[in-house]
C-alpha cells in the first residue's frame, strides 16, 4: 500500500459445504479455520495473479524482490495441508484467505521418535541466513544440540566470518538467495579457501537447474524450508560425520 490504506486481519471458524468447497481448489467439505488478510492497496492484475505462485516471478523492479516469497508461502501451506484463495482487483485491493483443517484430536505433546533419536555435537557451524526469524530458529536448535554457532546475514558477511574464523568452522549452513551475495557465490569463495569443509544449503524453493549445478559442484545436501529440528540436526550430523570419516 504505497499510498497508505487499511489492513484487516481476521480469523473465524467456517464449515464448507460440498458446493462451497468446489469453488476452492483442492478443498473438501468440512470444518476449517479461515485466516483472512485484506488490504485496500493497489491490487493485482489478472496477469500478475496467474503467475503469483511461480518461483522467481515478481512484478517488482529488478533488485527489489527475489520472486520467492509467495512460492515459499504456497509450499509451506501445501506441506501443512492448508488451502489458499486470493481475491483481488487492480486499483482496489486484495483479500487472501487461508483455510486450515480443523482436527478432532489433540496433538500429542513431547518429542517425536525422529526428534528423540537426533544426535547433536560440539563442532562450530557457520550459519548464513538473511531471514532473522529463520536465523534465530536455526541458531536455537543448533545451540541447544551442543553446537557453537557463528551467524552471518548474507554471503558477504558469511565470507568475512569464514575468513576470520575458518580454522574452527567445521560446517557451513547457508541460504541460497540472499542480498548482496547468495549461497552459490559464497560457496565458490569458500572453496577457494578450503575445498573440504562441508557446505549445506537451505532453500524454500530450488529450481532443477540450480540443483544440477550444485551437484556438479559437489554439494549434495539441500534442506527444504521450512525444516524441522530433526531434519536440520540429522543433516548437519550426517555431513559432519562424513567429513570426519565416521
């Protein structure tokens, strides 16, 4: 909303009939919690709406967006079995409705079997992540498992941290798309310093051609966001053990 406006966030319980569910792609009749986010901004054209969830698509100027935001949102919702519906009118505003299935049984508390079997360590890890929330989450999980964590905000910062602390860094965990310098550029620079240190990538979306390039560079661990503590710790431990010959 470049010129200001109203942003309304609402939640409500809804019961979708068979007829209503047919109008929402992938929905079935039943009980849902609906989260609605509505603004009175500029809205979107039909052309933009059709490509909204396409990875790397953005209507913004070059350098103003990665085009990954909505594709990541769509992937997260899909992984949780949630649905999304968008109503928009160019020059009027946009309303986004997200539907979460209502469950009848309480979620069991405590660690899952996968979480309980995860092994931590005491090695030092360089975490390169521009999203503050993801960075805090990963730092908390790794630190709680016993690892020492050095954080960096992007590839430029990450390279500086590696040059300053490379002698004690035993694994690099980096996002792919970041401001100033991304994960691929960081990997190439680190490989000029040390071609043996394990490098693990994390991404909300990775195109097939990028994955193929990573394989050619010797990178075979890619963590899809959002990841669970068990997934993160499992990949980190496996890569560290492989690097040390265990």
